[in-house]
C-alpha cells in the first residue's frame, strides 16, 4: 500500500493552480453570511481572482447552516468549496472538501487528534475530500487561540514555528497554515513566513490580520503560497482592502 494516497480532485486543482503562483482563498462565515449572501460574496470574490472558498469561522455552526451555504456557493462559483471546520457538527456533504487540520500547538488533545478520529468516518460517508493540514497558531492568536487552548508561538520565535511546520510535513500533512487569528491587529511576521517557507517543500498558507495590499505584499514576497482573508470581507465587503489583497496576489502570479 502506498504511504501517500493519491491527491483528490480538489488537491489536484490546487496543485495545478499553485504551480502558476500564489493563491487567495476567501473565508466566509455561514453564521454571519448565510445561504445566498455567502453565494453573493463568493461570486464577487472569484470574479476578482480568489481560487477557493472556505466556509467556517464561528463556533457552533450547524450542519444545516453549513449545508445551505455550501450548496448556494457551489451553485454560484466554479472553484472548490472547502469547509474550515470547528468540529464534526459543522461538516456537510454539500461542500467539496474539508481542511482535515490538526491544531499543532493546542494543549487540548481533542484538537490535535481525538476529534479527527471521531470525524474521519463522517468525512468518508459524506464524500468530502480531506485535505491534511497542520494548523499553527501564532501570537496574538485572538479568539481561535483562546478557544483552541493554544500555546501560541511568539512572533519572533522563527525556530519554533519552523520546527512545528517541519514536523507537520514529516507527519505527512500536505499544507501548513500559519494563523495569527481572525481580527489580529497585524499578520504573521513576514520573517516567520520566510523561515518556514525555506524549510518546507509543501505549501504554506497564511491567515489572520491581512486587510490590505500593504499587508499582503510582504507575505507574498516572503514566499506565502496561499493568503486567506475573512475579517476584511465581514468588515468592508469586497471593498478596497479586499481588492488590494487580490491585486497583490494577481501581481505575484504575473497577472
């Protein structure tokens, strides 16, 4: 049996897109933007160049709410709809895939592996494509750091972040996500992104605190493969900040 299962449809698409340059994912919270509102945001984001839609964000998102949002978004765009999960109850078969992510620096073993054991049979039965991902919370961590009981990595601890990220790669995870936390006053430091990118052969995803071109550009220059924005669309819609982030991604892709 192969140690590395073949990539699923969504991961093949992402790999093909990443071969052309860095990507942008739009994170939409179905509780705050349910159903058709989520679809409207997704449609505008994809028109501006976003390569995938992530659904998640709040705690306690129900399967019905997630399913309605995923169904509406899938009917409106031709890019993957991926669940950013907060637990098994937020999974819904209407999506294409799920970030099957371990919070690497959580003190709560449920978020490291135990909840994954409970969710895995459900992921399979729903036909969701699991995308193995190491999720690392960087200071300040914001609400996700609190809820996730994370021992946040200090912003100047480049060796610590690199060690976690490399361990995730060695464990077979196919993405590493550096998360400053939704609403963070500033993104993950570009020096940390550069150090992690240099150590890995798998893509580096960066999220939290990215609200403008000014914040996006250094992260892309440091080697971020994927930028995720969520709060900026909740605060401003598809306005100047969001468009600025997308313009930097397009520039990095040579477009």
